[in-house]
């Protein structure tokens, strides 16, 4: 089976209403690219019809692979499961809630082609409520930049592009809520990181999985990032290793709590329906 040029990884939880339109938009963008692509969708604990809908998409489009996680792993476990099944040298991540715009994917790829290892989306005109969404994000991003020295303005953006080797390098430091700090971790690993302005849309379906309650978790994770940075002294680094060992719990190991995978059985792509075979297997 030929490896695609691009893997698009989509973590999703209770996004059944958003996914049909998201799939159509991503498929339209990928059809216009001069590169081969695959889409890896990871359902992490949905209670609506998300998994059934993703199964149907995988049956229609051989580019789609679906992974189902047991509940409780969170977004990092979903991203890790997606990264593990992504086969391309370039990995794009995008959220499933329709607030990210797939039309920005070519913009990220063009920037990556300039020689960067990581391109992070920057939601400069963010379409969210101010008090419980934008204000905490502004404060958190300012704190992250101040503590780590990272130039990235929007660490919480779901739309990002990575080179595979950089993701492999930072994988041991991904757990808990570290999805917010992947750009920082990549910088620590010596990657060239930049950002580009991307579009952002109001949430149309469902509700946000985050709010003011996440602030404490961001602070704890930021402290962990600081302690485990290779730029710290050896004594601080050893303390960081102890912190990581204490915090590395839950389904973030090799299988990430995977319960089922729906995957391609051939390389045919049939846009809009019709027929490539898909297989479904249970991992426990």
C-alpha cells in the first residue's frame, strides 16, 4: 500500500452534527491538492452518533480510517492514536467542530514547504465568547510565551501542520493536556516553528469541551513543560522526569485505550459513495 503525502488527523467527541459538513469540506480541499492524502478520524468517548457516522464515511471513501477510543483518554490520547495510524511524512491536525476552516490547509502546507517543521494556526479573529473562551486563552497564551519564550500566539489552535519526524521526537512528552504545548515541545526538540493567520468560525453545533475550569490544568501542564525542557539544568531536568513519571497515567500508552479500528482494505477512492471495502476490528 502506497504511503500518502499528507495525513489529516481529526480528534472528535460528540460531533455528529458537524462531521458531515467537515468531511465534505476536507474532501473538497484534498481533491484539489496535487498530493495524495488520507484522513484519520479518532472518536474519543462520543455518546452521540459520531462513531456510526464515521464508519459510514470510511465505507464511502477509502482515504478515511476511523479509530475508536475507550472513554477517558482525552484529546492527547486521541491525537496520539491518530499520529500512530497516520502514514504520511506530513501530518495536519484539525478540530471536528467546524470552527477551523479546511480551506486553510493549503496555506499551512505552503508555509511548511518553505522549510519549517511545524506551522501553527493563529486565530487572530477568534469567533468565541470573550469572557469564558477568548479571555482565558489570551491570558494563557501570554503566560506560555513569557515562561517558554515561544513566539507562537495561539497554542490552543487545533489547526497545525507537522513533519512526522518532529512528532516522533516529542511523543514521549505528550500526555495529560500537552496538546496545548506541542509547538513548545517541538521547539525544545530543535524544530523550526512558525505560525500563519487562519480563519475561525463560530461554533454552530454542540458545545465547547473547554471553559474556565481548564485554567488550573494549563498552569500544571506549563509547569511540567518548564521542568522537562532540555534547556533546564540537569538537576531541574531530573525533577522534571519524576514529575512526568507521576503524571503519566491513563490510556496514553501504545494503544491509547483503542477499542476499534475501521480501516481501508484497498487504495481506491470513490468520492461521494459507492464502494471501497472497509474492515472493522476490535482491539479489546
